[in-house]
C-alpha cells in the first residue's frame, strides 16, 4: 500500500489551486464591469460636474471664457473704474433692474461671473464691446454693461449668473 505524506503535493492539490485561481479571476472579471457601470458616464459628469477655476493668472480688466455644462462662462476681473461705473448706474433706468452688488459676491466685487449667452436669442456676445464696454451681441445689437446688465437692444434680461462660490481668494467653484 502506498501512502502519501501530507507534505507532498498531489495532482488533486494542483487542481484545487488551479480551480480556485480561475474562479477568482472569473469573479473579478464579472465584478469589475458590474461596479464600473454604477459610476456616471463621462457625458453625465461633463453635463453637471462642478469645475474649479484659478483666478490668480487673470489680469485686471481681462475676461476669460471657460465651459460648464456646455455653456460658455465669462469670468471678468473688473478694474476699479469698471466697478465704479457699474455702481453709479441708476438701477431704476435698467430694463432688468439689478444693482452691481446683486451681481457679485460680497468681498469679491472685482469678479463678475456670468453665463456668456445673450438672453435674446442665445448668441455669444463679444467682450469689451459696445457703448458700455461690457458685452455686445452682434446678432441683434444687445449691449450689456460691465456688470452684465442689459442696457440697450432687444435682450429682455441681464446675462445670467451661474451658481458659483469662492473656495479661496483666488479660486472659484462653478456648479
């Protein structure tokens, strides 16, 4: 009679180990896509995910354009002259009355953040143009001031403010 000591490996031990390894690989192959499909896809993330923008490199008087939810967002670092001009406007004379303070965050008045879409027919206005040195929509002639308020033309409303907050003095989160 032949006996095998427990210290020796047999074919049966190999089969157990090989079967366990194949089973583990198979389980991982099933679980990885199952878990991955629970995450939102790239288009969903792009459609609504907040973005952070560093304001440090933006010079006084400069307007940059970023995209959030496939919309252009204008970030305007206004000069003191532009802020004063916006504050000195008689709000009662505006088609869509809003003060400059209502359009900026307290303590961060130099920064104006607006959705860069004309409220008339959805065109993209041109920065630093028009009589009020804010935005000019070349399609139908709407003119916005340095606070993004409609001053002249067919647009019924001011440029829309996106939801945003300052996460530091030099960084904002939009969305």
